[in-house]
C-alpha cells in the first residue's frame, strides 16, 4: 500500500513537471535531380539539412503547421498528399544542464476501406530545438517527393 502511494506521488510530480512540446511540421515538395538546388527562401531554417541529406534540384514549401502536444497525447495532421501524420510524445527527458529531449512516435498513413495503411512508422529521440526529416514515396497529388520536417521545442 505504502509503495503504491509513493509511486503515485512520484508519477504526479513527473507529470506536473513535464511541459507540452511545441511541434512544428513543415511539408516540403522535392523535385528534380542534380545541380545546385533551388530552395524556397521560407525553408532557410532547414536549408543545410536538406542539402546534406538529399540531392533534389528543387525544394518548395507546401505548408507549415504548429501544435502543442503533451506527453502521452497524439496530434494528427492531414498532409497535402492526402495522407495523415500522427505524432505522439512518448517521453520527455531533461539532462543535468536542463537540455530537453523528446521521444516521439511518428506514423504516416493513408486511410483505406479496410482501415489504415502505414507508409512510414518510426520512433525518434529529438532534442528540443532539433529537426528531423522524413522522406516519403513520390506523390501524384503534389507532383513530387514529399519531405516532412518535424521540429520540437
């Protein structure tokens, strides 16, 4: 009995100290190949990551959305491709210097007559202020390759 009360008190303190994460999702259309890339000026914050990770000729901003997600909660966003993005903050850790790292489960899926079909599913540990990129299969809906940039803060 005493152990369960102590465990409940510890969980309450942890839950109270966890702040919701601000998550920004940037949808990008990548197209062409080779040469020096042309990158939409609105993507300047992730320009270096795009150039290092991919070799497309052009990157265009499709949309940028921001949401606040509490630990344990899921946010769903419909993408410009017609697919869906689910983001769940699984955990938040802070080191002794106060740097925060979010563990996130991310799934891109499409709705079908049978339910949902997963396109990409991953779990990442992202430092606060960090951005990770997900490339998806070529999409007819946007006439290019969709890239999703997810930043937590």
